[in-house]
C-alpha cells in the first residue's frame, strides 16, 4: 500500500499571490509542512518529503507554479 501524505497537498489558488502570503497560508492550512520558497533557477533537492511544500516564485516573489507537497 503506497504512503499518502496527510493534510492538504496542493494550493492552486495561490498562483499569482505574494510569496510570504503563500507561505503563511500553506503552513496554516497544513501545520505538518514547511513551505520553502524557490527563486527562478533555484535547485530543489530531488528527495520527496511529506513535510515540505515547494513554492516557486518569480523575481518579484510572486508564486508562478502551484505549490505542492514534496
């Protein structure tokens, strides 16, 4: 049986939102995760983690991709 991460897993409603607002929203809606801001061309470790949400932002710190657990 595959492992399933608990809580909310994605936040499509945060695309276009300021990064700090997105981080606060994510960590409030799923207290078991830490939201990590990744700038353009930033490197994301290729290890899946149920405790991490990647928040991809542009140069103006606006969310550009749907934040997801991983």
